[in-house]
C-alpha cells in the first residue's frame, strides 16, 4: 500500500513486497500452527487432569457418603443399644422392687401365720417368753450403753493425760536447758 501510494511501483518491487508479506504470513501461520499444536496438547493434558480430578472427587464424594451412612447407622445402633439398656434397667428396677415387695409380704404373712396359729396356742406362755425376751434385750442394751460410756470416759482421760505428758516433756526440755546454763 505504501508503494502504491508513492506512485513508484514496478512489478519486481510489487512482487518483492508481496513475497515479503507472503513470507511474513507464512511465518505467522507456522507460529500459529505451533501454538495450535501446543494448545491442543495443553487441552488434552488439562482434560486428562480434569478427568482425573473429577474421578478423585467422585471417589471422595462416595467415600464421604459411605462414611456418613456408616456413621448414621452406627449412631442408630448406639441409640438402640442405649434404649435397650435403659429398658433393661427399668425392667430390672421394677423386678427388684416387686421382689422386695413380695419378700415383705411373705415376711408379713409368716408373722401373721405364726401369731395366729403358733402363738395363740398358749397365751400365758407367750406372754412369759415375750416379757423375759424384753427384759433380756433391755439388760444387754444397758450393758452396752454402760460399756460405751466407760470407754468414752477412759478415752477422754487418756487424751487429757497424753496432752499433759507432752506439755510436761516440752516444759522439761525447755527448763532443762535453763538449768544447765545456771
């Protein structure tokens, strides 16, 4: 275009200019084809990396889903176990109190039976043995109370004497040093 604008155009110059433009265009085409090849290689590589990442992501997502499901079922089983354990504890407590009640009822019925059948046979004899049993209980309780009072008194005296002996030993050591100095 410069040659045409200047007006000095010969066919050789025109051919030379067009040849140089053609060479430049060929070089640019060669560079662009190299870039296309390079970009195709990059595209293939990035697609393979993308595919690999997608597969890893899918694997991780599946593993996370599986772990979540396992955790859910483990929690469900744990909760069931706790419910079962609580039910068993409640049942045990109920059976225990039923057993205690049955035991008390049996003792009560046995007492009633003894009172009604055995002890009603000879009321004077029962009264005599009851009175002597009561007297014996009172006597043993009195002996026990007197023994406890005696032990408490003895312990108090022993405590006071120990404290007095400790005090006198300290005083003796203190005054012994003073006597030696004199």
